[in-house]
C-alpha cells in the first residue's frame, strides 16, 4: 500500500467478511469452517489479477487491494466474486453447505491522510453492506 501512496497511484480496496461464519463453525464444526475459508481463499486467488493483493486480516475477514482499478470496475469485481460465492458449496457429512459474503469497497482519495483512512472507508462500506442484510456489496 505504501508503494501506491508514494507514487500517487490510483487504487481501490475491498473488505470482505464471510457472513455468519461463527454459526458455520458452531453448527458444522471447525473443520467445515476451515473448508469454507480454504474454498473462499481459492476462489479469491482465481479471481484476482497478478498485480492485486489478497490478504487474510483475521478470522473471517479479508482484504483485496486492486491497483489501477476504478471504483466502478471494483464494484463489478466485487459483485462477480459475490455471485461466484453464492454458487459455491462445501460438503459436510454429505450435506452441501452454502456460505455468503459481504463486501465493502472504497477508492483511495488524495485527501486521505494515510492508509488508515482507506481502511476506515472500506470498513464503513462493509458495515453498510451488512446493515442492508448481508450478502451484498456496500
């Protein structure tokens, strides 16, 4: 992120949360929760470009940085990811487990003082998506 800031490169970011992940762990066990995390991570790795940065922030929270990407294209990417996850299942004892994500997106703006401002913006957008009922892009 510092490289983008130093060279004043345009970029956007996503904050992604696996909806109701605790319930998945509680209901189906931690091995199933681990499969959800692995499946989600694999899909993200398949969807991003080589120049994008995908990271697990902690627990069921992830972030993706998209250099040289407009907010409009980031929204398209986020919705494509959301749709792909909606059509994905993991198996647990013969049962297909569906999971969903909520996504917050924001673009770096010159008036942002530092990276923390961008993190606040994507967290606010994620909160908006969750407050609208989850399984959405905010």
